[in-house]
């Protein structure tokens, strides 16, 4: 199988959520995939030092760390705690990137957070995101980490992410060095946006594409819309136009498949990685030229 796996494919650990870190690293490497994006919870379960050694031993590139963010709260103890936790996430990202194989990238994905309880002040919440990134940018720069603002589909605006379009993410990032603050381009969240191709081109001009993530959108959505992601090719997203737009910017790094889907999570993780690689080869790889 390894001969047909696209060398730019990375498995985001969320795709095999119920696999512990050791299993996730093993099944990814055994499938011939060369990169993996990790999540903080499985890393913290074993401890950063152990996770670092495991990643090095796996021979895999480290592509992103998920996740930081959730800092739309007003000033107070909870906001301070969230910022401190983000600083720890920055340190984790730098450490893991140094432990990964050649070509690893120190990218921390940020999910901004939703509206604070009882609030309707969407504009104010977005400004607090900008303020938080301003506080964290010096830490990220010192660690050599890029903070990747991830816009989420508007259906998550109230509870998970007040940044809903790539353009909004780029407007926030514009205040900072592109090496320090960029954007995550995730097909699930941006495919619907009528301005998306122009905004991808803008992200390229500004040097802001920190990571490109893919999965598909298919209706009807389940009751928990967070778990509505599918293998590329199983839904309605036009991977040709989006991938070609990203490639046209000069983006030449790894591409993660990140899937949240209860049915997929319930399957054997080795089979999920195999199926992921197969779907990536069919839907994304043809446009990476």
C-alpha cells in the first residue's frame, strides 16, 4: 500500500480519535503515511517527554498541534487561565515539531471560541480574539511557532468559533508577522464561502496559509453537527477548485485529513487510515501539480 500513498498526506489524529498516541503513530506509519497532526489530550495523557520520544521513533513528520484558542471571554481569571494554557500549547508545539522527522512544521491551530454565556456581542468577541493573539504572539515568535487561526463554519459561531470566514481570519492575522500568525484553510469550514477562492489567493499573497486541511461535507447533518465530517469524495465539496487555489499560492507542505464522525471513529483505526489515504489519492492528489 505504501507505494500509492501520497507523500503529502498527513493524518490528523482526530480522524482516529479513539486510538491512543502509540496506536495512532503506529497505524499511520504502517500505512505508509509520512505525517501526523497531533491533539493535546493524547499527548498530555502520556506526558510531553514520552510523546516526544514516541514521535521521534515513529519517523513521522509533525504537521500541526490541536488546539489552542477559546479566548473570547472578557478579562478575568478564566481568560488569564486560557491564555496561560495557550502558552503551554505553544511550548508543546515547538517541542513536538523539533522531535518530528525532517519537514515537520511548528503550527498551533487556534479555534477562537464562541460567544460568552449570555452575550450577543459578536464584534466584541472577535476583538478579544485579536487581543489574545496579540498577547500570545511574542511567545509564539520566541518559540518559532505559527499560530493558525482556523475559521469555522458559521453554524459554530455561537458556541465554538466567532471567526467564520477565511477573510475574517486574515483580517485578524494582518496585524502580525506572517511567520507568527497565519490561517488554517479547512475545506469543511470554508467551501460554502462565495469569496473563498479570492481569500485563498489573498492568504497566499500575504504568506498566511499555515496548514491546509481537508474532509467532506454531506447532508443531512447529524444531530451533533460537530460530527458531520466525511472522507474526501463522500460529499459535495469541490476539492479540485479549492486545492488548485491553495497550490497556486505556492503552498507545498503537508495536507491533513481531519474527520469528526462517530461512525468512522468506531472503526478499526488502521482501516480508517487506509480508507483516508485511498480517498485522498482519489480526490486531492490529482490537483497537487
